[in-house]
C-alpha cells in the first residue's frame, strides 16, 4: 500500500480503539452509577480522565503545547463534552434501557460529520449522505421504540440524544486542537469538567457515592473518557473529524453488547431494526474511497510529525529520528494519492 494512504489505516485503528473503550463504558456507567446524581457521576468520570491524562503528557519538543488562543475553544469543549454530555447521559441511563441508550449514541457520528462538512469543508459524497440517512432512520426507530415503552423511557432516551448533540459539537471543536499534545488537551478539558460538575453536585446536595462505586466510576472515566479521548484526538489528527466520528459510531454497538452481557434484555423488533439501520450506515460510510489529483498550498504550522510520510520534506541538521514537533513550513506541491481530510488535506471540492 502507498505510504501516503497509511494515515487512514492508522486513524481508523485509533478511532476503533476509542470506540471500544467508550462503548464499554456506557453500560458500566449505568450499572455503577445507579442511585447516584448525574453531576456526581460526571465528576467522578472526568476525575478519572484527568488522572490518567497526567501520565499522557509529552514534552514540547515531542508534541505541540496548547496556546493561549486555544483556551476559549477548550473551555467550550469542557462545557459541552465534560459537563452537558456526561450529565445528560448519566441522567438518561437511569431512565431508559442500556441497549437503546447505547445505540442512540450512534447519532453522535451524524452530528459530527455534518458539522465537519459545514465548518471544515470535509467531503460528504452520495455514499456518505445515504449512510447518514440510514443512521438517522435508526435513531427515529429507537425513539419510537422507547416512546411505546412509556414516557419515562422516552425522556431518558431524549436525554441521551442531548448528550450526542453536545459530544458532536465537542468533537467538531476538538478538531482544531487535534495537533496539540493530546495529553494536555485531555487533562485541561477533564479537569475543568470534573471541577464544574463536582461543585454543582455539592450545591445540589446529591448523594455521596459509596467507595466501590466511586472507585469504579473513576476507573471507567480513566479508560472510557481519558484514554478514549486521547485515541480520538490522535485519530482526528490522522484522518479528520468526520471520518473519526464515523468509525467511532461502532462504540454504541459495543455498548449495546456490553449492556446485554450485564443483563439488559429489553430487545424488541424495533430496537433491532434501529440497530441494523445504524450499523448499515456505519459500514457504508467506512467503504468510502477518496483519491484525486490535488494541490497543496504553502503552509506554516506546528504539530508532531515524522519525515517518512511524503508530506514533511523539510530538512534538519542533524535529521531527528521518529516523531518530533516544531514550527515548520510546507512548500506548495501537487500530487495524487488516496487521502483523507487531515491537517494537510483540507482543500475544497
């Protein structure tokens, strides 16, 4: 395979790792968060994410550090992704089935892809458009299924829908800091979210969690929210926001399987139909192949890179080995190869 197409494989693998970790976290949050307040649950999850992020930071010569201009974006990411998203999910998981909630999270990919198209100009061809419609149809089927189950179940599922919208916007915002040190991004976002939700939980006098529930939720946050977000940011760096979101859409199916293992047996024919439609949409999106002759304009930026990817042709004396970070310039060039909308392929179509 052409070495220039390898970022797609790397990005897909990283996004799948993020999907597995986050997908398994959803039924576990429902299990260990039972009886706890939504803000308390969110605070414990992101406390775990912040703790693991402390171990993931890199020196500035390896990864580009956050800049002062990034702070408004990171604060918005924390508010949406580390406060509204997990609180809505925790509240919804206590009022709907784990399988339905997990599958509804597939719509996060739809919001992410649409926003990536509108804000970053990432391509949406006919195949991707059909995939999005299938996933939306699956979401409608899940809403109808939970509506038939009762008003409480429906409210819980709609809360999960709010979480998908919040995380979809969060994913889109995070694309602009995907070239920064992912450990620092995770630490900053998680710390802000954990502090905000902990204060609100205290003001609302939510129940104090037991030791084992607290330990479990912190551990779930470390893997399902901390490590998962790190892999997600690295995937965005490799092949763009929309495609990362589409691969990440496998997370809900992993979560639905986990919910079944943990005892959720609320499987109806409409839930199956919704799940199949969403799965078809995910697979159809992943079958996309994009290649054409394209031009690179001159570009100055800073991010972690190496010199065997066909795009980083600048010289060093001596030449460093492996991944490193520093401000560098790309000269204008034109070539053709399979590519994805990473930081070097944001051209219009």
